[in-house]
C-alpha cells in the first residue's frame, strides 16, 4: 500500500456535489492498494499514520503524532498514487490491486485506525471525488508499506 499523507488544518471530500467526509486538524491520506498487498500492509500503514511525529510541539519542532494531538484522518482511495510514469506519456496502473481486493483493504485500513481511537472520515471508493484541503506547512509525506524493515 502506498499513501500520500498531508498535514492539514482542514479537508473535505465531495461526491456528486455532496460532502461525504470532512475533518479539521489532522491528516488527509490518499491511499492506493497494490497487487499483493494484504492485511499486514494495512496494519503497518495504520501504525505509521497514527504515530508518525509530524505535528509541531511547543518549540515548533515536528515532535507530536496524530494520536498526540487528537487529530482526525480523511482517508481517500486513490489508485493513481501507484502509477508508473517512466515509459511513454500515459501512466500505467498495472500495479494496482483489483477493485474488490483494494476496497476490502482500504476499508480494513480505516477500521484499523478507528480501532486505535482515531476519528476517520472517508471518501467513496471508486467514485469521482473532489478533495478540498488546506495543507498545513505544507507538510507532505509518501509512505509505502513495502518499505518496512
């Protein structure tokens, strides 16, 4: 699983001109599920997302986690984060998991975060969505479950 994690002051996601998810301070997480990903990948990302120290402490240093600040997550499925762009002009999405498996693991990631007390809002899997955010910093990280030691 690959995730683009953005620290936000606020974020929302809209489907068919209706807001389906909205958060204040926290993380907007755009997540793509790759072929071969499993439950362990979701557990790894959930742990990283909730404990990564990317929020400022009293001295302005990134020393606090999402869990520390009581922040929320807006989790949006986005297979395009898995795109390969090295060859030609059209991105390849061959690495993306089949939709049924991707949806299961996306929902599992949301459940894993919630099980640890994180408030999670979501988009609608496989829908055309409009995402609005106010990136705080800007602070953006890319996490990949395949990079774990």
